[in-house]
C-alpha cells in the first residue's frame, strides 16, 4: 500500500478499528493544528451502526472543549500505519469520550509518537531485566523517550544469579525479546517510571550498543508521570525551537481532507487548559492526594515510627560509617546500632534482652574492595543473610548502582551515599522496606 493512499472502504475501516479494540493498542490523538502533547487513547467500544467509537484516555480532555472539535489520529494495525480525522462528540464517562469515526484512512509513514532526545547532562538512566533464565540485568543512559517507548545505550550487562559481568552484543537483543521490568530514574523530584517492554531493534555503532524498546505495559501512575515529563519537554521545544521531531501544524495538516461537515476549528481554544491536569473537573480520581490535615497526620505518624525504629548498620568503623549514620539521622532514624560484620549482627539480632531490630543495613564497600560488582557482592552475602529470616535488608553503596534495583527479592533495597540534590529519599526506601511496601 503506497504512502498517501486513501482507503474509503467502510468495511476495511471498521475492521481496522475493531482490531484496535481487540488488541487494546494505545495510539495518539490530539486537536487538529495544536502543538501540545498528544493524548494516549485506546478504543474500548465501537458503535458500528452510527460509525462512532468510544475511547479511553489517560488524562482528561479540557472541559472547555466544544463538541465538533476535529482531532488527528494516528494508529498502527496489521503492520501498517494510518492517519485520519475524527470528530469529538462528547463525554461518555470518567476519561471516556465518544467520537465520530473517520470517513477514510490515509496510509502514512509517520511515527505514532514523537520522540524527545535526552541530553547526557540530564542524567536519566534505564535499568531493565530480561525474561531469560536466570536473567540478565541491563543498565545505561537514556537517549530518547516517547509515549510509546525509549532508546537507551547499554553500558553494563550482568547475570543476575551471580552478578558476573558479561559483554553485551546486538544478538542478545533480538526483536520481540521481553523485558518484564524496566525502571527509569533521574526524573524530576526523584520519581521513578516503571514499565514493561519488548525489544524493537538493537544496533551497534562503533563501540556503543543502542537498544530501542516499545512499552507493552505501564500502570496509570506511570503513564501520568510520563505525560507530565513529556508535556514539559514539549512546552520547552515550542518556546525554544530546536529543529527536532515532527509535528503536524495547521498548514501541513491541510494535506488531509476534512470529513464532510466538520467545523473549521473549535471556538474554544483547548490549549488554554494546563497540560498537567490529571483529573476531570469535579472528580477526584484514584491518584488524588489526601487532604491537608490527613496528609499532615500521616507524615507525623511516619516520623514518629522512624524515631522508634531500631536499625542495625553492618559497616567497618570510620568516616564512611559516620556519614551513613548522619544521613539516617537526617531522615528521622535516631535508634541506630553498629556491627563490624554479619556474624556480630546475627548475634545482636538473637539477643532477646534488647529491643528487636526491624531493619538491617549492609555496607557493600568491603566486598567491592575485593573486586566484586555490587550485585555480585549481594549474591556473595545472600547465604549469610538467610540466617536473618525475613528481616529486611538495605545495601549501602558509595554511588548509585541501578543494577541493585533488579535484585528480585522482596525485602531487599539499595541506598547510595553520594547522591545529592533531588537524589533518592532514604526515608521513603526504608519506610517501604520496614512496612513491606514498594518505595518506588
């Protein structure tokens, strides 16, 4: 099918939309002629008799948007990509909207999602785990990001069962390879994006290996986090044009004919609504924060719990141990005991005459000095740590190591001593370990 070819067969259009409904594939829509971040949508229902579709969005459309607004839609089905125009008819339910379906489709080679390049100084890093057995950990800096996926450079790859480093190569990332766990760190406010994905392609460029990943699963909080980040990036690109990416503007968009009877443009300008709105007007969604007094009471209770929690730090005496103790005290943990090795720590935990230890912290630097990778050091210590039963463990390193996020054992966490600014909040990680919840 040639690029630019128009398909007006109603049966073909209905089959394409029904395939989108069946697969639940996400696609972008946006008001025609605007330069804002597209809305991620999925088809949840078809009204074939009236030629209409009902879509569900991740974030709401502006309340001021008028019925009859013309939207651009780009989607992929049966290994082909199409663009079309759909007409907004109204709201059906929470984040659900009805549109008049397209009268025709146009074959296109446009990307579904605009890609945003990431500069090295932004320091965004990916940590991923593949689905092989026993599994590999993969880390490296993010190169570009979109609503549909990302590209990153593979800097390190190791076996998760023993922490042994291996040399990454493109043949290890065949198309369709599953990545059941991916974490993106370095976002504003220390937030973490977690998703599932699969390999689209891997390409070696000189001494570097670049891997392109398509997202195959992401929770609602992750989608909203990604939307906020990319919306801010889109606003920056509009304010300071950099010549990258590709957007359909009013002039370029005219190459596709409007559906018969469609208005020239909605009378209300939808972009007047802030892009970071995450709930519809008058509704408190599942991610809404607690009201002020309740949140303050929760934080006070959490701080009191930290002050009464006994921690045991396994580290050799010295300046580094003192720095860890000061960092813990700054996070609200004042009841801290010390042991020089795991054998001393085990004896302390078995002592019933004193308050019970609720969390163990282990300094990995002695093992690093022996030439072990942090993950290798964890695997080396695991047999001894089994004697502590279900006691949660936090491993302390000098600098952040994304590989430690892939330890794959509940009750294990990682802390980095050298993080500054908006680095990881130690309190949140330790709270999560003590209370058995995810800190991410």
